[in-house]
């Protein structure tokens, strides 16, 4: 039989325990964010009031893509292409390589990082190739070129009639104004009147040729209807997002299909780094059928592959640090029924000056913490047997801010020991 790492003597914690009955409503076997699943500790600066809402519980989305039967979790987005990790290496997967298989798994997630979305707008729009304004601009440019050519022909024909240039020149460039044996300077040419009439008609046609069809060289360039979703919003985050990207999920009804037909489009786009200053984001996602009906639109924000909560996230609930810890413990116990595992640091409220101590080389060694069955730190020791207590008051204060997944023995929480290296904790 496996045994948990209960190498220290038993002792009751002097810290109080708090329960959160309301969280039992969401205490099913729902995945946490990638950081929590991997057992990485997540910390916030000391000084936060215990009753302050420091964490956000929300319904997010785990995304996997692939071009074959095998799907891989998305780690990043470059431009509008997905980045996965395959065989220990990152690989860019683009729709240009063919149709993609995409799996979206709703997941309840807990995070400390939350971005603010303002003035979110998602409406039917046009891609550039189908935008009426773009088509009109191109048509006007084409018409201007044609108009210039006709004016040149008219001016040169008039010049010939006035005898200011050789008829042979205009005859060579514009055969309709003359031909073999065209008259020389100062002579009368029977075809000059035809050239004048043709050129003038061309000028008039070019001037009036821009209509609702936006004629381009004789080819109709009419917009075929909405074929994209225009997305616009402002985003900011108190915690900097170094490598953010957004994923949109659009539900739509294709024009001409049976009533009740609904299809989905998933679109990804990398955006510039985000901080506390609001930044405006605008793009048009294409790939939708002409004249579709927009049914629903969702916006998800990720940073370095980990989803970030926003004020538009679904089923968003703000929690205090203690409430978040209770939720983490319930999820942990539910996911490891019958297992025997050691205690593990999961979250904390570390002092702001700890980084300076670590940068100076202090507290570089791994030490051991006696952890109660409630996941609370008791005492730090320098040995695994917990016989050599560390009497450093500062270290003691740091340890007491850390919360742990409790040790498990056959799925039951018990007192245990956790190895801690402050340099390896994510702060």
C-alpha cells in the first residue's frame, strides 16, 4: 500500500478554516486553468485585503486543432494561425494548409488575471474583397485612368485638326483618326471628325460610367452581400499580457438554408501586448457565406496559451482568495479520489519584497513545510524528516501566506510535507 509523505509530527493549525457551501454548486469534475492543472503555484502581491475579490471563476474554452485525426492543444496564435506543440516542438497550423479539425471544450476556469473589455461591437460586415466602398474606390480609379486616355485622344485629335502636329503621329497611335497615307501637317483628314467624335464619346462615357454596378473594365464588380463579422473593442489589463490573442466563436444561419440551421465559425487573431492602458482592437473575420444571419458571438482572450477572464466571460463569479482556495481544494479532491499524493503549493499572497531577496541569492535552497490536512502551512524545516526547524522570522511569514493542495491518502486529505523552492514558484 502506498503511503503519503507524512514524515512530520501531527499538530493542529492555528489558522482558521473557512468553508464555501455556495461553491458546491460548481464543484463537479470541471478542469481548471492550465496552470492549476499542472500544479503550478499562482501568487498575488501581499497587502491585498483578505476580503478583496482577487480571483475570477468563469466558463472558458479549451481549444484543440489538427489537420488529421490527432488533435493538439493550442499553445499560441501567430497572426491568425494556430500554434500547437507536437513532438516537443511548436508547429504553426494554418487554414491555408487545408481544412482544420477544431474541438472546443467548455471548461470552468479559475484565474487571478482579468482583462477589461469595453465598447464591444460585433456586427455583420464585409471582407476587403467584397466591400462596396473598396469596390467603388477601385472602380473610380479605373474610370479615372480610362478618362485620362480618352482626354489624351481628344486633345491629340484636336491638335491634328488644327495642324499643330503631324497627322501621321495620331494615325499611328489612334488608327481611327487616320490610316495609311494620312495627311501631313496642316492638311485636312476626312477621319479627323470621326476621331473627335469617338474621343468625345469616350470622355462622356467615362464621366458617367460609374453606376451602381461599379463597372470595372466591362466587368461587373457588385458586392455580393455580407460575408464577415466586423469586431471592435477596447481592452486593458491591470496585469500585463505579454503575448495575447483572441478567439471568436460565431454562430450563424447560412442564407437559403432550412430554418433552424445553425453553423459555427472559430476565428483566432494575435493582438499587441496589453497593459492597464486601454487599446483599441478592430478586425473583420471572414470565411462566412454571403448574407448570413448572425445568431451569437463570443469573445475569449488568452495569454501565452492560458485563458484570461474578462468582464464579458460567461458564468463569471468573483472570489476572495480564501474562497478560491476552497474551490481549488474541492476540485483537487474530486479529481483524485482514492489516490495517495504529497502536499503541493498551489497559491499564495507573497510579500512584494520577496523578489529582491531572491535576486540577492537569499532563500535559494529547497526547504520543507509541514502542511495541515486543510492545506495550510504549519512550520518550515530544512530536512525532509522535519526535525530541523528553520527559525527565520521572514521565511516563516512567507510560508504562512502559501496555500497547499493537501496530502492525500487513498483520496482522503491528511497532514503531510511539501517541498518548496521559492525560486521555482510562479509569482
